């Protein structure tokens, strides 16, 4: 598996992953507008020429907001999400980010466990943060 910065040619695959995983996926236009931002950094995981996962972060000064993490269902539970996040953590630290934040569905215990393993701690709950289905978000932080 190879992890690298996302290129414009990867956007279609990233949108496909969004549509597979999320009830309210980003559109191609929305993804592109985030990808273009100077304060954004996106990575993809590639296996045998196929993009199987991605993650992204928005950075402001010394803080980063992890905005999306997704791994195709057939590739989950193989350490791809962890590898993506480890690269994101390392690369943002190299750019001066000292604190990362994220939100995750309260029911997504696998992701919460992964984030804790990577040094994130729970900060609180955002009631009704997610739609389709309506669900709370657990906010997490890593310093």
C-alpha cells in the first residue's frame, strides 16, 4: 500500500468512496473546492493502482481540523485508516500544527478506538450533529 498526497485525478475515486460510506457525501464540486484550498491537505491510500481510502485536514496556524477520513468497505480493518492518519499527523506536525480536532459519529466505536490509539482524547458531544440518521458526534482532540 502506498500513501501519497491526493492529486486532481484522485478526486473521482474519493467522491466514489464518499458515496459508498456516507449518507450525505461531498459532491465532486464540494470536494474540489476543499482540495484547492491552500490551508487543506489531503492524502490517499493506493493499492494496486486503486484509491482505497483518503483523509483530509484544514489547517489554521497551529491547529488542524480533520475533515474527512474514509476507507472503502472491502478494505476496512486492514490498518489503512490508521496509516492514513499517521501520515496526516506527521505531515501536519511538519507544517507546525500542534493540535488536531475531529468529530466522529458516536456509534462509530471502531473509529473512536482508532483515534484513541493515535492519541486523540474525547472532548465532548455535539448533539444532533449528523443527519441521515440523526446522531450525536463525539469531538476529539490530539495535542
